[in-house]
C-alpha cells in the first residue's frame, strides 16, 4: 500500500486534496523515494534507547603523548604522505542560534578582519598538509537546506587556498518526521516534513552518493570525522593518527579531561565490554562523581566529536543496520486545514542515527587526550558557555589573529 493510501496519514491526504493533478504527481514521486520503514521504530523506541553496563576506559594522556610524540607524528605523517588519510567535515547545520540564516560554517569569527569558520578549519587542515607535503582529501557533508549555499561559499572564496580537486561535497540523508501517532507531517502541500538522519549517518550518506568508489580509488584507509562548530580542532592530526595505529586500534576519539563532574559532555567509556559513549544525561550521580584512589574522576574523558575510523571497519559495519533513535522534537508543519504551524513544544518524532553507536560497533577505540585550551572551542551560542565570545578568547590564547 502506498503511504498516501493509508487513511491514518491525514496530513498527506489533506494536502493531496488541496493539490492539483500535477502537484500530486510530483508529491507522489517524492513520497516514493522515502524509506518509510523508519516509522516502525516508534514501537521499539524504548528498547533502542536502553543502554548496557558502563565501565570506565583509560585514555592515552597528554604526558604519554609527549613522551612518544615523535614516534606518533612520524607514523601519522607517513600515512598522510601515502594518501591513506581522508577527512570528513560534518557541516549540515544552519547558524540559526547564532543569528545567521546561512550555513554555520559561513559565520565570521574574526573581530578586526574577516575570518570565517570554514576558513579557520581549512587553515587548521593546511597546518598538517604543509608539514606532510601532501594534501588530504576533504569530504564535506551538507544538508538539503544548506548544500547550495555551502558550495557557493567555497567557490566564492576559492576554497580558501585548498586544492579544489581534493574537496568533495555530499548531502546528508533525510528521514521523515511524524507526530506521536506516526502520522507523517507535511512541510508544505508538496513536500513531506524531513530531517537529517543524525551524526551517525555520515558514512552511509557517503556510500549512497557514490563516494565509496572515490575512497577506494584514492586508497584511503583512515577517515577523520569532525564537526564544523569547533574552530580549534586539529584535523588529520598526524599524532592522533599515529597513536591510533601504534596502539593497533581500529578507531580513536579525541577527548578532553572533564572540567567538573557535572560538565555537560559525553564521556568515552565501555558498554558491555565494547567502546561506547555515555551521554551526560545518562550518567548517574554515582558514575559522574566516582573517583580513583588518586582523586581523578573515573569517567574523566569527554568526547569533542573528532574521531578516527578504519575505512575497512566502516565498510564492514555499513551493512549492519545501526540503531535508529526516535527523538521527540519540535516539528513545524502544515495542518489538515493548510495552516502553517510552528510548535512551541515537542510535537512529534524525528529519526536519527548517532555516532556513539558507530563507536560502539568498533572492536576498540583509543581515547586520545588533547589540551582543551588548544583544541576545544565549540561555537554553539553567541554569548556565554561554548559561544562565539568564548571561542574568540581561546583563539587569541592560541595566537590566532582575529
């Protein structure tokens, strides 16, 4: 049965009743392209969100990294020079919370001069490629709402000096959004309401858009995935890559030592014996405050969304369906009377895959500690904690001219 034939789907059917024949033909074409099986996850949402038994996981700390720095760096640089390393920038978001109706990466983070978030990330990457004497292929994940603007921005700024042939864009996959009864919302009379499939969907999105062949042709063995909002991240960091290889791991995660037990940051740990991430809201007070005999927190290392994955392992888990999390969200929609509704409270479900599940599907994951002041400056707000203001202060401390 086609989705529009289901009497339960009142929003779709109401829109089709208002449309003319040509509009409905286009709408049916769009609806046929959607994977509606995600709606079946609603009945399993509690099971998917259940977690196993957490246990602490020790990290390769800054002191150990300093002792073996030359070794790690040379291993990483060799991998980069051999063309085995690629980087994946997750940049599907808009800068709405920053007062910017454009891709978040187009935010100007300079004070006395123009300096864009995308530009700073490219500079961070070029610090590495200059040292290696070789370029790293960069794959940029956009979304259906910001793809054209993102590509145009890079074109306008001539890729900030990075070779265009080493940059590929791909659009994140989308999933339908519905109300609490599984009735799919409409964004307009001709478009179903859709939302990005979460930060765990980047590799499947790459595969579906034909980039697996590109990875194969280039001989890429490692992918460093990172988020757009951290302007201090070191990308394709040879020491991080080298440490992960030296320890014989198939994945690694950059971590910072938690500032306090209550800090709102997910921690790298194990779950039922496999690597995983415990989100801050999942941690009991006992977990958050547990300490070793030397006074250090047991769950001490927070993730900053900078991961290194073995490409072979990513392929191996690609066919295994990642858990789909059913998340309550505020979803704008067109009601049965054709009126646009912008809810003030969660009114339905979105369906997301999470990078924490990708980590959990790895056989191991190396927690690699970095200095917070030098590598962690997320820009989530204009002012206050994790803001443009705080990021600028951290950038100044790193000697970056603004």
